[in-house]
C-alpha cells in the first residue's frame, strides 16, 4: 500500500516563517494522494536564527533574530468530482527576539503572539483519483499534477509603532501548480507559485506599504524506504517582492535560494514524526537565516483503524 500523509513539515515551515510568503517554504509531498475522508492533525515547533524570517523585505541590516514557533494544523482529504484534494488550516504562535540595524540605528524586539493563520485548498488534477481505503491499498502513483490556493488574512500580532512584527497586517493569496513523478522508490517533484499581497495601510509610522508579486520554484528528490520512512532533499528559489512605501520604491528585490532536508518516520499505523532543516544559501534580500523543525502527525477516519 502506498504511504500517505500531509506535508507536515511544510506546515511547520509556513508557521515558522509566520508572516513571510510561502515562496520561502520548503514543501515536499505537497501533491500526493490519500484515501477520501482521512483527517490529519499536526502539532510541532520550528526555530529560526539569523535574518528576519517573518518578512525579509523589511529594510533592516545586521539582523541577529531568533523565532520559536508552536503550530497546530488540521487537514482533511476531500473528493472533488472524482479527483482527490485536501483542505488545510494552520494556526501558529511565535516568540521573536533579537536586534538589527534600521537606517544605521540599532533596534531591538522581544514579542510573542499569533502569526498569520493560513487556509489552503488543493486538488490533484491528474493521476490521483479519489479512492476509498481498500482502493488506495491497490493504487500506485505514476504522475500527479495538482494545483492549490492558499489564503492568509491580516491577523496575528502587529504593532504599527514597531518595524519588526510577527504579522504583516495584509492579505496574501498564493496560487500554485505542482507535479510529482514516481520512479521506483524515488519521487521527483516540482512546484511553481506566485504570492500576491494587498497593501498594508497601517505600516510603521502610519504609512502605506505595497509589495510586488513574489514568484517561486521548488524541487524535491524523495527516497522512500521499504520500512515506510522517507527522506527528501529540497531546494526553493524565489524572486520579486519589491516593496514601495508611500509610493517610494525600495531597493529590496528578492532573488534568493534555500536548501533543506526532510525526514519522516512512521510510528505505528496512525502516527508519524517529521524532522526538517533548511538554510539560505544565496540571498539578495533577507533569507539569511537557518531553520530547524519537528512535527508529530496523527491521522484517523476514512476506514483507518
């Protein structure tokens, strides 16, 4: 029987980078199949150290910042007219502290609060039909093509008198397409997406901050062990996202690379543990931070026992 789950470590990445774009997330197995009616719950944590992970386009330099995030998430596998899909909801809580320079002057921040929640619907357009648990046991993956839409409202901790916050006080809308090809025990994946931002009309000092779309590409090479464990080597590249404040264009174009690894370990039939680590390997703006995370996942429903 094919293994299945939701990309729990992507949930952690999203939560740990609580207010940045999904373009920086490293998300293996985002487009995979699972039996209809199965539910997932995830609890975990992620820590980052280095540059400003919550919004790399904020104009700070010499950043020495740390975040520690707890996250709870829920997902359910759905039937979209014979095609499988998922609905996810993610709620993070973050503590951020450290120092940086803004226009040459030192600033410090120590704050805790909820990050932006995220709601996502994904559908597998090709190669992953909706299946019951008995049908899924006989199914083998070949090529999957999928798409998703993630929306994050302007919620979470935000203080317009402070430059560095956990939230960003704006909506983000993030459409994405992805492919996944199984080759024996290997699975190769690729994703392309764009993040669209509404204006923050209550930016630092009462100004209006706008941001151009942020484009991203991801690639993953995943090896599945016969014991049910899997290991993924991941890379993501993103560009764009230049900002304006009260109409003045900033010198903050993002052209960044991140690399990471993800390792998943099943614990019995219904539980799994996922570990991740990632680092910015090339950064024009922001992204110069390291991240490490761990997540526990439990699944039920859809005939599972």
